[in-house]
C-alpha cells in the first residue's frame, strides 16, 4: 500500500471522491478496499434518479386525443357539435379527475346500518371523490341527456359522454346507466312519470336522502337468491294497499343502493302463480320518512369497487306499480336493452383506456436501443389492441344510434335491428373486454400489475360488463329467441352487414358462409342451442367488419378483416398478418 488513508465512515461523499481522484493509476484503485471506497463516493440519492420511465399521463384531452372517437361520433353517430365533448375530454383527462378516480377505487363504500344512537338508517358512505365524479357526470348529462334533448345523434352524443367518464372511473357508470335506462319504463306510467322524470332529467346531483330533492338517480333490484337471471322465479310479494303496494322479499343483488328509488320485480299476492309485476320503490316517502330498505351486506366484489352492490330486504316497503299487473318482465325489457347498450359502451371505454395507457408507456420507454413501441413484436401487439378498441367503439356508437328518439317514433327498421344487434354486441364486445385489459396491462410490464397504475383496476372491472344484464349464455339464447320470434330483426341486421358488400373479398366470402349458417339455424333453432355462442360470435364479427370497412381507413379494415375473418385468423393479440400497416393503425390512437 502507498500510505494514503482510506476514507473513514464519517467522510463526506465529496471528500471521498476527492481522495479517490488524487490517486489515479495506483494499485489501490484495484484493491478490494479501494473498490469499497469508490462505491462510497456515490450518494445514495443518485440511485433513485428516475429515467426511462414515462411521465404521468395527465393534462390530456381524452376526446381530442382520441381520433377514433372524434371521427365515429360524427360519422357513425351523426353528431355535429362536439364542443361539449371536448370540454368533457379536458375534465376527465385532468390530474384532478385521475386522482379522484384512484381514490374512489382505493376507498370502497362502507355500509352504515345504524346511526350512533341506534336508529336504523341503511346508508352507504362513499369517499368524497366518488361523489365528485358522479356529480360531474350528471352535470354533463351522461345519464339522461338523450332523453332530455332527443333527436338525431342524441344517443351517440350521450354515449360518447358516458364513455369518456367511464374510461377513467367505471364504477360510477352503474347508477348513470340505470338512471338512463329507467326513463323508458317510467314513461309508460303517466302518474309516476309526472313526478319522477323531471328529477331524472335534472343536471344536479345531491347524494343525501331527503324529500323534495329536485334530482334523482334510480337503481335496480331484480335478481334473487334462487333465481338469478331467471327473474320469473321471483318470491318477493306485493300486497295492495290502496294507491300503492307493500313489498316483502329479499333481493340478492341491488346495484347502487344510495339511489333515490329502485325498479324491482314482485308477484302480486293474489296472483302468485302468475308472472311478476314491476314496481318503483323509493328510498324516501313523500312525507319525508324513510321507506323500509334493509341492507343486509355489501357485496365484496372482484371489481367495480368504487360502486356499492348489496343484498337488501323489503318488509312491507312502499312501492308503486310500473305498467300493467303481471307484465313486469315486459315493463323492464326496454330498460334491460339500454343497460346492455351501456355494457357495450363501458367495455369500449375500458378498451380505450387500455390502449391509451399501453401506447403512452411504450412511446416513452426504451429497451434494447429503441422505444418499446418501435419493437416489431410490440408494435404488432399494440396495433392489434388498437383494432379491437376501434371495432368496439364503432359498434358502440352504431348501436347507440339505433336508440335515437326519432328512430323510436319513425324507423321500424332501426328498432328491429337493435333488438338483435344489442344482444349480439353485448355478448361479443363484453367478452373481449377482460382479455384486452390483460394484454394492455402486460404492455406495461410490472408497472401494469401494480395498483399505482390504472390497468390493474381495469382488468378487475371488465368482467362485470360481460356478467351484468345477462352473462354469455343468457345473451346468446336471447339472440336465438329473437331470431325465432322476429325474423325481420334478422333481415335488417344482415342488411346492415350487407352495406359493406363488394369492398373486401374476404368479407364477401365470410358473408356467404354466415348467411348459410343463419338459414340453417332458423330452420330448427332448438337443435342448434348448443352452438349459439359460435353463431353470435360470427354475427358480431360480421357487424364489426362491416362498420370498419365503411367508416375506417383501409389500413384498419383490411387488417381487421384478414385477422378476424380470414383463414389464418388467430385471436391471440399480436398476431396481425404480415403486410398489415401497423404504423397507420397506431397513428389513429
């Protein structure tokens, strides 16, 4: 050794560095001790410098920065004025909204059965962030704007609003959707409509339960322990009490229990062998007293954690009949169709979040000498995710158009189209949601798997949209039922697909096969029940392909048609065929 002192434990990093620099080329620089000394010259803080990580994805405009939605809401959706959507896009793309979305999911609702003094209150306490998000969505009319300002393009405009809000925080979309859907059955009950519809159409939000509120949200409590999707297996009983009924029963799933009223099914006491009737059950009665609404427990759900779902008991609870006696299922069918539409909207919104987050990450992070997005295998995965998202968005907006008020009044073709298309789209788009969320999450690697990033939440969220309002088998059988009862719906659905005829050889060949298959099913639907899912998948892919051929650039439609309908099709993401214009596909995201 040459006699230079070793840096002591108390030496400052700067002094140790100076000592090391004073002895270049000596043997000490190669000794074990000197190696330790050189390590000590580095500040611990230097190991925490952050590089090669993307910046926070905030301060964006989720509408303006989404060319696909911008285009489709005007072309497919027939909406011309998008200024309101631009404003909403800035709101949901802000850091404040992202923080509220995170807090709402990190702080699930809590059940308060009693107040401190022992009075039964059956309230659900939410984090303030959830109320802030819900208030913004209501203020924007994401719930009932299409009813309040009807006409051509109104439903697509409202759909885009809901998709923008649900892209960042999906849980609040449940009461938003149910309130939107509740308008239709209430319209058929003039007395109830007079008192409730103005409150549903209002743009104010008040989370408290009290009489005289100028606004309202409406939930649903249809399913029971023994029945599930078979709502006719209902055991809740309604006893007539003059101008109202008294309901007693147990509901296995009640969504958004903080709502101001609920649509429920119950059998009339004197008609127990007959189908159930539909009722509106308010939380607060006209005299200001609380209705009997005993929340037994909140469901501990896989996802949708910012929104509460519960089991609830009615015990002589006041309710008002909606529609005709014993026609409860018929009364809610319009509501079911609209909530299924919103399942498609919510899934498409989730796919947009997935591809947006995946692209943000891969466009900012490098590996092996270039950005991740430029790695050929990653480019293929991202482009495939983008195709799925674009197809879902096109389907969602086309379906929304079929619910426009002018359609309801004048266009029987559109009404029959939506009867089949709603079930077809709900089945397929929502089925594709969980896999899309997982693949997008994988693009972020370990970051995606943590709760600090939004795609872990999204991965848990997507399955509920496939399950809610009829899981896969229920919806597939609804398609067969519609095909049997309404041949016109099949004709008009296939006519929609046929609008793309002659533009793509693979699509035209696919349509010939599909037409043969539909004909075979229609000859004997019961014999084909076990193959219903396969048929619905083909119907959905035909609809998506037709829409993309008509409304998207050739780079998008050709890649989609070949990868989904071609002989070499493969549904694992990242398997787009050679020759696909991946860069052009991603430029639209």
